[in-house]
C-alpha cells in the first residue's frame, strides 16, 4: 500500500534550497481552522519544522494540510 500523497518539498524563501524536515513540534491551535486539525493523541497541532541546509533558516509547516 502506497497511497500516501507525496508531499512537495519545501524550498527556502531566502535562497531556494530544498529544506530538510528537521523536527515535528506540538503546539496549541491559534485559530478555529487549526483547532479542527488538532491531533487527539498529541492534544495539539502538529507542526513540521523544516531547516535550510544552506542558510540554516527554519520554516514551520502545519502537518495535515495538503493543499
Ligand atoms: Zn536558505
């Protein structure tokens, strides 16, 4: 089974380098839209943190939103 949608790699807004998935964090939802995507096990919104290998900048992205 391999029906997981491929996720587009994120690009650094600064230099366009492909970001590495660095970590996944949990935080409280900031709005109603995020509240709907709260992970019931983690009791918070799961945020992927992507880091740029070139300049070291980090860029967060909520998981669960594939758009
Ligand atoms: Zn960068």
